[in-house]
C-alpha cells in the first residue's frame, strides 16, 4: 500500500483517535542514504536521514501534521508560530490544507528566501519582527496564552510527538535496530528531544534492543547549550539555528545525559565545509543548518571520539539527520561557488571552456 503519512504509519504510537481529522501531505518515509565518503573517513557505517525530502522541505512536517490535525480536532480557527523559516513554511502549508488561518512572526531579514516564499504563497499572514527569533517566540507564546490561537512551535507537545516518528523510521530502515550514534543540529532543541523520545519508546516497547548516543551540534555563535547561558545576539550563517534561548533547553540536556551523548559547537567554517562536502561528494543538497550534524561528526572524529567504538564494534552505525533541503537557501549556495562563465554561441568557445 502507498505511504499515507506519519499519522497513519505510526498511529498506534500517537495521541490520535478515530475522530481526529488527519491533515497530511504524506510526510515522512524519507530516505536513509548510506554515505560513502563519511563511512570511509569514520571507519563506520554512516547514514544520512534526508529530511529535506519532506513535503515542505524540512523535518518540521512530521510535527506539523499532528499539531495541525489536533488543532483542527479542537476546532481552532488560527494557528501561530515564531520561526527562523522552516516552521513557518510548514505551518503555512498544513494550515492551508486544513483551512485554518495561519500567522507567522519571523525575524526581519533573517530567514532564507525559499522559506519566506513558502510562507507567503501558502497565504499565511507573515509579520517581520524588528528583533530576533527568541524575542519573536516570547511574543507568540504570550499571545497564545491569552487569546484563542493555537501555538504550533515545538512547545506544542503534538509537534514533538509527530517528530519522534523520525526515530521510528530510522530504526525501521536499519532493519529494526537503533543506530549507535545519532547526530543532529540543535536550534530550539525540539528535534533532539523528539528523536530521543522516539528512540526511548521503541526501546521500552522492545521493538529494538538498544538506544543511540545523541550527538547534538549548535553553531559556535549560537551555542547556549554549550556555553550554559543564553546568547543574546546569536550569530551564524546557519539562519535556521540562529537561536540563543532554546525552548526545549532542559529536555535537550536530558536527552544528552540519558543517552550518554554530548552537545557541542561547530564553527560556520566547519558547517560550510560539510555543506559543500555533502553537495560535491554525496550529491545531497542541504541547507547550512543541516550540515551541522555532519560537521559535528567530522569534528568528533578528528578529536578521536569514535576510537573506542571502532575497537568495540567494527562497523558501528552513525545516523546524521539532514533537517532541511538546500533549495531553501539558494543565496548561500550561490555565495559558496564560482558564478557560471558566459561564452559566445560558438562551438569553439564551448570546447575551449570545457577543455576536452
Ligand atoms: C533546517 O523553523 O526553529 O532544534 O523556527 O530549520 O528542533 O529547533 C528551525 C530549526 C535544524 C533546529 N535544522 O531544530 C524554525 C526553527 C533546520 C531547522 C533546526 C531547524 P530544533
């Protein structure tokens, strides 16, 4: 049977009933791609969970299908979110499908072009805030606490419930077993929390017999979990994770500690190197924030972190979540490469240019 989205696929693990109206774009079922280059470097089996292939181009769709379905079930008329871009794109699309009004608050000039175009074309009311994401989130939280609007940021528990299906899928795709390590970018810290929920649930229900260590990566200039304090002016080229005061701060620390993993920072330079490596050597185009997971495992490898794992188990398994598609941020791709050269319409010019 064809794939019908994460709610139908994992219904028995989710807080839905027969009466819940399922608002879906058939999200989930994203490929788990073996990475030749990274496997060779680490001496492991490295897989890329390409979440950029979700309907709106990011992992947010897993959470949004459930959050918007539950909003519809409770007859909500308006959903609202603050966003560094992907949440707004996903909320706008699922709200459009549900026939619910959508309001999004974004930091002015700080979200990638593709994401802005999505929120706008799906007819959300888009408001640009003269402030950063953390301020925007604070404002929508206050509004949602006092007015009849449903918050669809990851503070909404249905978002995390939906996103935990990412962990189920990884295990199912690995032949019903958990990886040894799970690498993931961390911004507002909802996704690391959700994946850990999913891995724990599959273990508790005895579907798998182990759990991975969670390896979270923040951008150096936006790394409150690493610095152990709020970053007032977060800075990084990875605009999706330009967040200084993550909503799921405590839960991310729990995921790190319970799994005996870590949360570290990677520099923008390391992020861009991983971004280009994925595009040039693997044929996988992601947005910069997503490359943080790959930058992170390369950094850990260079520091000898995986040595023990390699001794204990010849081919340990590492999964890197690639959270968003590269087309979300075309400006960054163009900045990273040489512009195409213009040639006259003559065969000789073409032959000369390609040096055959
Ligand atoms: C591509 O859209 O916060 O740690 O408002 O878009 O769960 O926040 C996006 C976050 C990683 C971080 N990769 O996930 C938003 C937003 C991409 C993202 C993250 C985001 P969380």
